[in-house]
C-alpha cells in the first residue's frame, strides 16, 4: 500500500488523471517516483499481496491489502485468503485508460444485441462487479534478415501447348516484428483474450508495481514456449501476404501451389525475445450452479466480449411473438398444402438433428479445452482427458454424423422422392429435391480421415437425436400411408412441430453449455509457478 506524502491516506492509480491519486486530499504523484529506491534492488520479482480462492485455487496479485470479496474466476462470494508473496516481474505494462464507467458502457452496448440474454446479466448490481485486472501476456518479437531464395513460375501458351518455366528467385530481407501478444494466464480463456485483441503495444510503459494499486493482477503460469510457434506462424503469414504483393512475386506466381510453401519457409523468422507484460482487462463472472460465464472488456480500447447464455423463457416468448406475423404473411402470399406442411415439419426435425450433432462435438471440445493451449499447458489436460463427453471423442461424433448422413441419403431420400413423384405435388417435389441435394452435399463434403466409430458410440449419441428422429419417422409414416383426410396430415405436422419445439429447447440448453464453462480448478501449490 502506498501512503500519501501529504496526509498519510491511501494512494491509488487514477485512470482519468493517469497519476497516483489520494482520494482524501487530492494529492497526486508519479507512479515511478514511489519505487525509485526499490527498483534498483528488485530484478526478477516484486512483492505483492496474493489473494487465493479456496474453491478453485485461482490467484490474484495486488498492491492493496484490502480483502477481496469474491473470486473473479469462479464467482465464489467467499472472502479470498490473502498473504504476502512475490510475483514474477513483468518488463512492461499498459495502464488502464478506460474507466469502469467506460467499461460498463461498452458492455451495455454489446448487450443491446443480446435480446435473449438472462436478465441477471443486465442487472446494474451485477454489472457493478466488474473488476480491473492486469492480465499477464507474453510479448514476442521476431526478425528476418539476410538473403532468401524461393521458387516462382511463369506459364505461357505457345500454339497448342502451355509452357511453364520455373525460376529461383533471390531477394534480400530486412524485417522485424514486435508487440505480438498472447495471454500468459491459464485462468484466462484464449477465446476471450483473442476476442478483445489487439492492444496498442506502443503505449506500453516500463513496469512498476504502483500501477497495480487499486487493481488486481493475475499470476502468469504459462511458459513463453507455449505460444512461440503460433506467434511465428502469424508473423510468417503476415510477411508472406506483404511479400507476395510485390510486382515480381505476382508475375512469377509465388502464391500458387508449391511456390507458396517455398516462400513461407524462406520468410520464416527467428524469435528474438519473449517479454512478460501486464495488459489491462475489465473482468466479470456470472455463476449459475456449477457453470460460469465471463465478460471481459479491453481496458485500453474498450472492446468487449462475453459468454452470453440464452434465457429459455425469453426465447420462447420472442419466438411466439415473431411467429404470428410470419404466419399471417405466409397465409396471405402462399397456399401450403397439408402434405407440404407435414414435410416442412419433418425437414425442421432433420435440421434440429444436424444441429444437435454439431453441438455435441463442440461441447466436448469446449469442456476439454482442446483449443486453449494456455489452460492445457498448465497441466489441466492430464486430468480432464480422463473424462469423456458422452463417452465419445470429437472424431467419433463427426464420423457417426457422416454415417447417419450417408444412411439418410441412400435410404431415406429415395423414399422421399418416390413419395413426391407418386403424389404429383409440385411443391412437395421441390422440397424433396432440395432436401435430397442438401443431404448429398453434406455427405460428399465430410472429411474422409475421421477415425472409425468405436463400439457402443451410437448408443451414446442417439439420446440427443431421439426427438427429431421420432418426428421424422412419424411424419413419413403418414406420408407413406397417404390417408384421404387432411386431418391426419395437420395432426402429424402438429405432433412433429411439438417435437421440433422440444428439440429446440434442448438445443438452447446445449447452447448454454457452450456459452458457460465448468468451474475452473487451479491446483496451485502457492505463489507464482514461474517465480
């Protein structure tokens, strides 16, 4: 804690003033003036108050000694345990430039488009819980200097022949890149950190702990090697895009075929440094049961991102209100026959089945954090790999979808077309042809390399497909029966649509799984793992 030199009260960093400010007497001070003597002594570490959550193990650092009232990562309302500890000292810091009011305005602007978001997310008391946290980031620098050689080609027509000439192109390169940022905290989702990027690294300042006064800082626990290759690929792609626009490179088609890979390999840079920096993020968590959703706002640019669940009651009410004008409009412009209405209900059931299959694969990917390199590098993957979502891997689920799609096309679709031809209903024929085409496209575009489905996988994925499958089967039994009375068709359409609505509610439930996360568990031993 920093004492005011005038009255002895508490100095905190003020965003608007961009100075240390005493809220009691108004005295201001330069953040760097408070650590002049200590800066010479502190090299790799700095002393701070460490707040640790007893439920999830998350740790926050601060220059303040005031007790933290809840955990930002798991939403636990318990007072966090505190102790004096050391944090790994960053090289740079970007101070907050967006105030809490700016943050709340950015968040509110994003929520205007989220009409089905739960009302709790818009509650002023909830929004007031935004906390300013300095998140650790690795800042990578790269350079590429010297002579490079790559291939090019030129094709011309001579008579009835196309003549291709291949060239070795030599060029001098003198390029450097800096400010490529990847978050260094396992607790911070890669998905959210990329959503609020980029930060303007040129506004960075040399680090001093005084900037943390009045804020928190997350401990860095991800090694710099985790994202080094990703940063290198990003730089390589950027260099490739710029280099290939050169007149000579365009003439010799260096972006085509094997030439493309040759140029990328030639331009691949070397990493010159990976520095730790603290970047400003406004952070908010929303906990419901054993799930948690996050909202984050870039503390420098004001860019916002959030996990936004859907309120089922709002969605149903909104859908009913929207269906009334749509029903009236369709009845004014089109005449829908009983057979077409039943077919449309079956088609919607098929769409729901496809969406359900995709959701299950995506849920597994999210639950196991397959794309969050920082979280997995922290050692969490050793534990979460033991669990299996629905007992299936993502490859098994996709393969099963492909098999079901093949069955749908080879068996189900010919039946649809035959029924359409026998009925001589033009609208029915068009819809059947459209559905057949969609099924064919879906089958032929599946990747062939998916591994085979393991024994018993079908039994585990089928529960999510029961309702849409039953609706489809019921609808086509009536079509095959072809009763005289239209009441059977309208009754079948009503039953199928009820199954569709039921399935949509299930889809919303799975959507909420995708937009919330399991409560984090960080089994830290105490202190910064890299300290």
